[in-house]
C-alpha cells in the first residue's frame, strides 16, 4: 500500500491504518516502521466485526495462509510478538467523503491483501466524478 | 456493511476515542485494517 501512497494523495485521499492492539502497541508499530500515514486502533475489534472482516483459526492457519507466511519469511519479513489479536484478519475499505463505500476487500486469510490496482480504480472513480 | 460502522469508536495514539466516520468526514479515505501491530 505504501507504493501507491503518492497516487492516493494525488487523488485527494488519505491512507489511514487501523489496528487492534493498545495505543502503546500502535505507537511502537509506528516508530518501528516509520509510518507516515495516520494510525488508529480498535482494541475491541468492533469495527472489524461491523466491516465483516474474518476472525478465526481456519482463516489464520489455512494452507494458503501458511504458504503466504512462508513466502513472507523467505523475503525477510519477521513477525515479532503479536501486538493485537492473532486470529483477526484484516481488510481494506475505500470510503468516499461522506461515507459511501467505494471498495471493500476482506482478507480471506493471512497474506491475502487488497490489490493496489483495485484501490486506485476506486479512487479514479471519485476523481472522474469530480471532473464532470 | 453494517450501518453502525461509522459510529463505532476507534482510538488515536493518545487513547482518545473518535467515531470511525470522522476519518471520512472531510475527504476520501483508504482505510487499511491490519491484522495486528507486528
């Protein structure tokens, strides 16, 4: 998602990250990654549930999930101690100013992430409507 | 998508609660919900 941060800003939008640990964990995460995007957290995970994101053993430990984890490991990503709920899957929403949902992706297992192209397409829809 | 999503609170880095909808009040937002922080 960081790759398309310039394109997101160019479209007049902002990338915001939401996690599910404590605010302390969120601050540590921001400092470790040098995150530039605004960061929030929902320790209750209510927003995750309302957005329909998955949670559970099968989502986390599926064969595809394990394959994604292995690939990430080979690329050098190392998971430190889990700060948050280990079984919670994430997702991505593109929400237009005012609340209309332009795009939603619910990760079906660990490693299954939203596509940058689809996010950009959703943002272009906003720009195109503004231009008309 | 549940209609209560916008009113559900999230915490900023100082632990202050705001409704999720405040994130899209002024501009379009790409909201990435991560699995966990690390």
